[in-house]
C-alpha cells in the first residue's frame, strides 16, 4: 500500500485532526456481491423499473457513495431529508432527477408524498436511501402505498474480500502507510460492518497521530483490546 508515510509531524501538526474527505468517484466504488445489484441498477439508469428507487443498508454500507455516483451521472438535485422542498418549489425548479440520502431522517410525511407525486406527474427520477425499510413508522396511507411500490435494493453485510478492500481504501483516503498484514489482521477481528471498519480506521489514525507513531499492528491490537473496534460512530 503505498504512499509516503505522513508520520513524523511537528507538534503543531500532531494537534490537528483534520476532516478526511473520502473519494466518492465511480472508479473508487468497491463492487462485491453485497452491493452488486444496487450498483448495477445505478449503472443502468435511466432504464429503471420505476421512477423512484430505494437503496437500503446499514451505516457505512455504501449508500452515500452509490447515491453520489448516481447524482453526478443524473445531475440530480440533492434534497435535505429534514426539509424537503414544497410542491411550489419543485415545480418552479423543475428538476429531472432528485436525491434523498437519509430517508430515515425525514419526518414531514406530507412533503414526501408531494415529492413522489411530483416525480409521477413530471417524469422525474428519485433515488432514496435509508437505513431500514422505508415504510417503517409511516402513518400517511397514501405515502405508505407509494413507498411500498418503489423497488428496493438491499446492501447486505460485506464478505471478507469487500471488508479488506474497504479497509485498504480507508487507509488510502487518509494517506496512511501501514504495515504489511495489518488489513488481514483487522479483517479477522473487526465486526463485519463497513461502519465498524470506518470508525476503527478513524480511531486508529487519531491515536497514532496523538502519539506521533506509525499505524502498526501493535497499536491496532492495543485499541482492539480496549474495545475500540466496537465503537461504530463516536464523535
């Protein structure tokens, strides 16, 4: 795994914990049996079975990466789940493709129903992502019916090959040079979840920076022994 090791920073650099921007390009998406069906549907757009499509998967399963690929391809308008646009705003803007990443955060059922209506009336495409089935806790009957009609693709738990590939990408995104064998070591011990992998790599990198050390198997083992590998999404 290459790259120049960024360790050995100055004390001022050690104090920084800069945000890391993961690459969401199509060529960086790691295809595997766990996500092959969803990726194939993104790739064949606009040849979808319906105008609205739902991708479901746990935290860190690749929903945001998939939706970013589609949004770039379709020129989609990104919507805030907490504050979807009104029908008047939608018709005024006239978007041909819309992205709602994080359906579980949406609470305005009437606004969601109008959004689906807009797509039906104007022939716009809508990609929604969610951590669970979209119809859970929905009370508005018309919205429930519409959501149940939308084709749903589920991202399943990663296999060994995907988990290893994701770990390699996470270290690469952080520009961290690692010891040979560290990825295999972690893949055997971390919870089989991409969210757990992301959280552990983040914590391992932070700990190495704080100590001014390289990312090593010994440091990883220390964090695992303290239960850090089970922390999925701490701030």
